[in-house]
């Protein structure tokens, strides 16, 4: 009976999320990308791979090390998807900026989505991407590896250090992540109430609930690999964390609480709440100044802690 219910649940989620994907695709410009290379990262499941776009630094880019020869430091980036929407490539502007200004090779990773790949599928993809980098020391300096992400990709970035021993990552950079997937989306409030008529940058709460159901299934949402806010011991967490939130974003307060927990564990934390910014502000027209300020914070962290 359980397997029948599980199959029916998957079918329901597959139909509903496919319709939402179609709706989003029809109402949004097509994502066009121009990476330096397209990589295939092997997964732990035999015969399966995921795509990553590679953005190389220019030949004379400064890596902060004084050495432009040999393998470059590397940044793994994970895009925002709600764990369900195929928006791979949306972070290309950020990836190119980081490669150009910090000397990092940037791998923008196309992790798998729910309901086709529920938890721990995306986490496993993060782990496999890290292992791919570490298996190619001739190309990437695995001793100078950082991770970043946006929205749900930011959540994956926050979780990444919990999947590995201490000191695997130099820096973790998270833009408007969701640190608590246990909370009902309808109950979350932004730090500052949106002015009337201002879009939140998020889809309807119903969509978020569907996406979380598809991602979590029957897993405990308080598992720190799902909701990093519930991590109890952060003593082995990455030494350097940058968290960017928006004052109009309902995920901001939990992300800020997590950043404060990491700081209490003795780590260096840069926490910036962007005024008058909503979820996904850096991808929206009219927020170029805020986007540039946020990206500059990422550049500064990567250069200073390379």
C-alpha cells in the first residue's frame, strides 16, 4: 500500500510541477548562456552525469596568490530553483564576474531537481561536483575551493560544509538562501513589510509548498542537510561565510539566524541585508546598484581568503 501511495504522490507532484514549469517558461525570457566549456560531471549512480558550465579567468587575472601559473582556485556555484524549476544558467553574469575579477575558475553546476530527484539527490550532486574538482588537481586547485549559490542553491551552499570534513572549503557564499524548510511558507514574514503593490520576488506560497513536498517527501525538514538552521555543532564549519539577504524577503530572518549561529561558533561571517530588496533582486531590472554591491562583497571575500 505504501508503494502505491508513494507512486500516486509522485505522479501528482510530477503533473503539477510540470504545469508550473510550463507556466514559468512561457512567462520568462529564455536563459541563454555562453560558457567557456560544458563539462559532464559523473555521479555516484553508475552511468549518470550532470552538466556544469565552466567560466575560466582571463590569462592575467589575479587570484590573490601572486601566482598566475598552474591550477586556479575554484568556485562551485548552484543556481536557484526552488529545488524544482530548471533555471540553470541564470547566474551566468555572476559567474563571469567572479572569474574575471578573482582569478577563480567557476563551475556553475546543474544539479538534479524534484520530484524526479528528491532529497538527498541535490545534496549528492553537490558532493559529486566537489569530488570531481578534487579528482582533477591538474586543472583546479582543490586546496582553494569555495562554494556559492542563490536561493535554493544558496541553501545547498550552506549545507555543503556539512557533507565534508573541516577545511574543504575556503569560503561559503549564499545569496538569499532558505535556511529553514521546516517553516510553513505562509507563516514567514520579511524583516520589512513590502510596500503595497511591490512584488515579493517569490511565487505563490502554494508553489513553494508543492516544491518542498516534492523535495522532502517524507524526510524530516529539520535535518540540517535540508534546513541548516537546525545544525547543532558548527565547530567544523567553513571559516569564512558571506550571507546576502533582502529586507523584503521572507527567507531573510532564518538565513540571518544561521549566519549568527556560525559566527557564534567562532567563524568569520559577513552578513549583509540589502535595503529595499526582495528575493532574487540581482536578476531584476532596476536593482543593478544593489546587485553590484552584493557581487562586490563576494569578490572581496574570494580575493581576501583565497
